[in-house]
C-alpha cells in the first residue's frame, strides 16, 4: 500500500504592512517607556536628563505636540522663556485647535509681563474650550493686572460657576472686589475662601486689610496675625508689628 503523504498546515505569514505595524508597536512601546522615564526625571527636577530623552523621542516623532509641550516646560523651568515660547508656537502650528497650547502661551506671555498678549492667547484658548477653568481664571488675573477690575470680576464669576470649591478663585474674586471698592462683597468672597481652605494666608491678609480700612482694628489685626499660622505664609517677621488704633489726635 502506498503511503499517503501527510500534508502540512500552513500558517499565515504577516505581510509587509503587518510586519511594519508590529515593528511600529514595538517602537511605540519602547518610546512610551522612555517617555515614562523622562517624566519621572522631569518631576524629580533632573531637567537636563529629561530634556535629552524628550529630544530623542522628537527625533522620531517631530510632530508630537504633547512631548513638544513637555520640552517647552523644561525650558521654562530653566529660565529660557524664549525657547519655551518657540516650542509652544510650534505646537499651535501643528495643531491649530490646541487649547492647551494657547493657554501655555498666554501663561508665558504673562510671565514675561506681556499682559495684552497673554489676554489674547487666553481668549483663544477659551474660544476653543469654553469651560477651560485655568484659562478663565488666568484671564481674570491678567485683567486684574491691567486694572480692568469689572472684566476681571466677570471672569472669576464664570470660573466659580464652573468650579465652586476653589478657595483660590474665591480669593481672586474677593481681591478684585476690594480693589473695586466693594468691601462688604470682598469680605464675603474672602470668607468663602477661608471656609474652603482655613489656612489660606492670602485670604486672611486681604480680610485684615479690608477690616482695618473699615476701622475694625481689633478684628483686622487678628486676621493679620492669623495669616502667620498658615504653613504657606513663610517665616514670621522678627520685629514687633505696631498695633495701630484709629483714634482722634
């Protein structure tokens, strides 16, 4: 009897596209590991080492806006604002609807004292993402810096409508009301900030100033002294603070 030949099973071999995709996935995994390493170095303050890895990844993926943005942060932390601005502008050219890019560009402009340019970029970020809390708050602080208190107040009110548990935004609102001469409303807003964050030194200080202006000296100085109890207030001054009173000459 003639022995029948046993056939062989045939597996599909990956074609060129599949092989390429598999190789790309392996490269992506490697780069994700490198990115994780870079961000860990970045967070620990080892900026030069992090920067070297970001640059090596960008050699392969030059249009990766997230990594370009991280690299811009490194340059900003190193005091090279010009290069940081160049990099963020590059992200916007790659991705024109990159709200985070406009926000970061606005922050860099604000940091450089270019408040009108900062405002323009915050507005662009908000136009793309209407509920962009950080951009709305920073728009308010920029308007505050320009002395446009009414518009600043509008921004802080919008920010509070989005996030009603931010002591910082309530204090920003209170400080703006104070500079607008609306002292009682300012106190209410600052008290709301303290209710959310009892050790908020800036809010205690703002309340102290308002109460002193209103002639409520005893309470004012209590709030002034209270701010030194906050861990964020720094070291208390060594000399004795004068406890002024309002009295006729």
